C-alpha cells in the first residue's frame, strides 16, 4: 500500500430506485486490440471482511472497430463498485480503467474509446441524469489526474538520494491533489441535493472536510443508495486519523506498543516476551499483496542469518487470509517468528502508513529506528547496532529459549 490510508478514492454514479433482479453492464469500446475485458467488482462487505475482489475475463464480439460486451452481476442486493479495463492492462498507463457502481436491476451502458499507443481510455456512461452529471464533472478533472499520474511515475523513478528533485515532484503532486479535492468540495457545497455529490464525497481523503460536507447534504442524499459506501469511508477516515495520531506518538526513543497475536502453531505470541533477552528486535509489517515486501524477503533472510543469536525477527502479516499467510510463510521458508494480524488494530496502534514497515527495537522494547518501504538504510542501521552490541556484550546463545519463541 505505499501509503496505507491513501483512501479508497471512490467515485461513481447515482442510480434510481432498484427494480430488483441482476444488474447488467453493457460496454462498447472502439480501438480495443483484443476481444476480452477485465471486470473486477466488490462491495463494502468485501472490504470489511478482507475478501478477494472478484475478477472476470469477459469475452466480447467484434463489430468493425468496436467490441461489445454484456456483463451480468450476482443478485444480492448490493451496490457494486466495478472496474473495467482492457485485457492488456498492466497498471503502467495514465488512464486505462473505467469505473462505475451498479445496483440490483440497474442497466448501465458504457461507451469508450481506447488508444493502445498512449494507453488512455475515454468513456461515457448512460443510465440516469445524475450519473451523467457526475461523469461530466469528473471529466473536468482528467487533465489534473493525468498530470498527477505522470508525476507519480516520475517520483517512483527518482533515486532516494536526489532529495531536492523528489521534494519538488512531491510538492507538485500535492498541489494537484489539493486542486482535485477543492473542485469536488466546491461541487458538493453547491449541489447538496444532487445525488452525484455523494460520489464526490466518498472520494475525499480528509475526515474533517468529509464530516462538514456530509452535514450539508440533503437527508435524501444521506440516506440514498450510497449510504453504505459513505459509512465505509467514514470508518476508513476514522482509522486514518487514529493512525496519524499514533504515528506521531510511536517514534524513535519511545516504547513500542505491546501486542499479542496468533502464531503459526495455533498459540499466541506476545512482543514483550522478547524483552530482557539482550537481543535487538526487528518488527516487519508485511503482506503477500505488497510487491516490495515480497521482493525484500531474500535480503531479510540474509540479515536474519547474519545476525542469528543477536536479533529476533518478528514478521507481522497484514491484510492476508490465514491460509494465504500460512502457505506463503511455508513456501518462502521464513525462519523467524511469524504472526498474523486479522484486522487493522495493530496497524493503527503502530501508526503504519505504508508497506513494508520495519522497526528496530532495543532489548527493552524502545524504538531505535523505523523505515517505510524497502530501504537499504534499514540493513545498514541493523549492522551497525549489532556490531556495537557484539563488541560490548556476548550474544545470547540460549537455543532452547529461542525454540520456544518460534512455537
């Protein structure tokens, strides 16, 4: 997640009262090289219960330059959030996806044009006046979003040692993000009775602004079809606020919050059980869905072997189902203490804002250093700390106590 609470960045369409039955999306795309479309959809329950997003590869029919698709969704009373993208989607283009919401019995038509060279897709939606108003207003923000995406790719390519360049790019990205947010806020303030305002609202990343603007909405909009999504965004923003507060408190020199989490053998592991052993402690907050977390595992294994006996490693899996976590630990052969966080409580308490996050604790549980991202400085710092420790105090060699910790 890079920044964990970046926001769900919701946007969507307003739907009139549902008539029941299965919702259907029809799509017509001009310029598509193949005849397959990626369709991913989920609901607030999917997010709360950490379920996997349902992804389908939908076949279409070629009609000259156009490819046409018809997609039926399950009948379960939910308002789905849907992403559509060409089969060639790799997440490396400025705007390759289409986004909408679909309720039971709704019929939404998407008309799109895809430019495979620039990997940009333009689309319109038909189904109600409100959703057309929302999409029309969203299109005004596309130039800003394209600039923001391009700067984001630039930021990912800049070396961490070129701080001035990075700071300049980040300031410009913040300016663009603020401009997008101000536009949405202005729309909501000017149209409190327009259901399209609710879709702008659930994409706002600021808890204070969300609350104040929500209060300005007409009751019919507050209790409308987006109520469940607004509740979810409110929960998200509350966690974001608590995480930011914890991040200010959980800092170098302070004590790490204690925790107890389940380990692989069905027992419980408590962080404070490692205190007083004379060893440094590494906490690694990771997840299988985090590419950099997985890329960093070989380096973590090397560090573990290098500092065996002087450092205890604790891997804290976040955001995975139990079976995925267990299978990954086994496949990767991670030899250290491994525990799993079933919810976001520990992330909030530690102020975790990105993955991977690695913390080095001294033998008493004080935070010595904290790194977000796969940062080489983590390994340099760990080497330095252990080197000084070994020169001062012999390493603990009680293998039986370590075996108990790994159980």
